[in-house]
């Protein structure tokens, strides 16, 4: 985030920062509701005479609402825009926060928390998506993780609110009701930020998109990015939603869902919701346990800050994998702790240390990286739906783990439960190691192209491209008939009025036996040079193997 803030503040404008700040209020609401209930419940149960089952439903109605909210948001983000979906979720949040504060009985409270969940689930995925689409690639990690920072700040604020308000009259009503303030801030704030440029292009409003990008990108970046988006949007029109599960995007859906589900299966919300309970298992007094829970909240914030500082420097994978290894070790230690009576007796500090290590490891890796990755890895044509699928998976796993934690403790014991989490931590590490790509510093379109490849052009397009290439001096006969690649590329590029002589020999040396006829623009040499502004024309390009899987057409090299 250092790069993000520095670029935003010192750079060309603080506009990106404003966008991220306002959009990330959605994350704050998510965090506040996650954190607030553990403390509020202590008072609600007395006041509303809520039994165990009622309490369970008061907690989990929000999670069920969130699952449905995320589903609805996938549709709404495309239909009415990311911007208005977020504003809508702010409005619903305000109403539901007030309704929960004024609930007169358990069913009313459950209903209000369900509606609150609709809003939180919706915001939980539109926020990172919107921020990712507004932020330039080199600082996107910091920008999106800002949302996670707001989630953990929300959790910490909720802990503080629980602690500070516990002495006042109608305490739990205040705890739940004050959340209407950030909800209102989100609603109002969304009137002061623009539409997502990607959404604008999808709706055929490229000129508006250009203007929005002009406020957050350098001038010479705008055209390239708009044409990139247009390119992907035109592919989007040729694909159906079913392709999301059957086509080449399926591996990405698996990665998104894997991240989503493992993020919860390692038991993070067990720690968030039940840390006082876990600490009281160690023999700690209730008061001390509540205070220590605050420490866990602080560690969560501190290490999330560290993560956002590091994500765009060291990359996503090292933090994700390193953090998951760390939390797996902490879970194993907790398992051992609850297995060995002597430890519980003589070293109760060990449980607290293990919980803190767990929280720190989660906060530096899996916490922010999941939300970041799902805003980065999916092709635009499926992005909102695929993010919704991942978000729904995350909330559903959250619900299952939180709902069954105490049951697991009674079925397989405390140590068994933590060892189960640790085993899942090992599985998660292996999955991340094998499956999750590095996305640092790459445009969303690049990530998409490499991960999925594109569909070959329809035949008509290939023929049209060949014709243009022929007229530009890189004729079909040349390609088929033995002219060297260097020659083809040089002639083609020269015909487009580009001086690429310095890049060219290297590109061609690095080339594999294929060349492309490609729409829009061509990337030469896997990252160092772009041929922009061939938009109306087609260019012949040569590329390394990864580019061979791009849409386009291969010709034999000589
Ligand atoms: C997770 C939440 C969790 C929070 C804790 C988020 O990334 O999605 O379920 O409560 O991190 O910091």
C-alpha cells in the first residue's frame, strides 16, 4: 500500500485514494458485523431471552443473508453497475442496522440481521471488484487490499465498541445501531466516485471509460487500456455464461473457490467469533479473555497493514503460501496444547501466543490475498459472476465452520478440532503451491490471457486479418512461403509506421515457431513493448510460447 498511497498522494492525483477509501467502506461494514456480535450477544441473550438455538440463528442469519446478497450482487453489478450496487448496499445497510437496533424480539432481530447480511454479502464482493477495476495495475494489490484493511479495522472497531458500550443503557442496541453511520457514509460516498471503466466499456460507453481512466492513469496508458478492455469485451459477447464452468475458465473458478473455501476452512472466524471462548478453554477468566480478544483484533490490523505494504513488492504467492504455513503451525500447536494437560496447567500463555501467530499469519496472507486474487484472476466476461461464485463459497464455508465449531469441539475434542483445521491448512498450502498464479504488477487482461488463453478468432476474422496483413506487406504467401519471421515482423511493423527496430531482433530471437495475426494491438517480447494504435488494423506479431495460446493464428516459422 506504500506504493499505492505514495502514488495516490504524491502522484498525479489523489483520486485513486478517494475511490479506494469510499469503496472500502463496504469492507468496514463487513468487518464490523463480523466482530460486533460476539460481544453484543452476551447482552442480547439476557434482554430478549434468547436460548442457544436462537443465539445461533442471530449469529448465522447474517451469514445466510450474505450468501444470498453475494448471489444478487453478481447480477446487480452487471445490471445496474458496480457503483449503484454499492450505493444500494449502503442504503439497505442503514435500514437494517437501525432495524436490528430497534428489534423488540428474537424473530425481528433475526430478520433484521438477515437483511443486513444481504447488504454485507453484496458489498463484500463489489468493493474489491470495483477498486480493482479503478486502480492501475502496479498499485492494484495495495488498492484492493485496502478493502481487507477496512474489514479488519471494522472488526477491531466492533471489539472496541463492544468493550466501550458494555456499560451504557441499551448497550447492544447501540452496538448494532452505530453501524448505520458508516452505512450512510457508503451510500453518500458512492455519489462522488465514478462508474467502473470496465463496466462502462461493457455498456458501450468507451468514451466515458476513457475519461474515468484519464483521471487515474498516465495519458499514454489510457488508449491501450481502453482497447484492452474493448478487446476482452468483444470476446465476452461471443461466450455464454455456461462456458464459465465448462470452458477454459474452469481452472480459474477452481482456484477462486479453492481460495474462498480454504480461507474459511482454516478456522479464521472461529478465532474471530470465539476467541474469548477459546481463551476461556485455557482457564482464563472471562474479563481477561475479552481483553485478550482485543489484542487479537490489533494483531489482525497490524499484520494486514504489513500485507498491504508488501503485496505489490514481494508478490501474492510468497505471502499466501508463507502465511498459510505459519497459521498451520499455530493450529498444530493449539492442538498439542489442548492435548497435553501439563501445558494447559503450566503454560496457558502458549494458547494466546498460538492464537496471535495464527491471526498474524492469516492477516499477512490468506486474508487479503483471497479478496485480491478473486478480483484479478477472472476473465472480464465472467468476472462479476465468478467473483460472486467465490464470494458465495466463502460465506457458505464461513457459515458451516462457524455454525459447527462448538459441535466439533464436543464430537472430536478441542485438540482434534484444531488438528482438523491444521490438516486443512496443509491441504490449503499444497493447493496454493500448485494452482495459484502470481498476479503482481500485471494488467487484469494479461492475467486473463495467460491463464485462460483466448478463443481463436472466428474464421471470418482470420481471413480479414490475413487480408490486412497482406495489404501491409506481410502477405499470406510470405508467411507460408518461407520469408523469415524477422522480416515479416519488420515489414508489418514498418507498414504501421512504427519504429521497433531495437525491440525487434530480440523479439524475433526469443520467438517460438509461431507468429500471430492479432487484433487491436500486439505485444512484442512478452512484456517489454506494445504496439499500440494498430487498433483499426491488424498487426502481425511474434511471441513467446505463452502468447501462442492467445487467440490468433500460428504460422510456421523459418
Ligand atoms: C475473511 C473474513 C474474516 C476476516 C478476518 C476476511 O478476509 O473473509 O471471513 O472474518 O478476514 O480478518
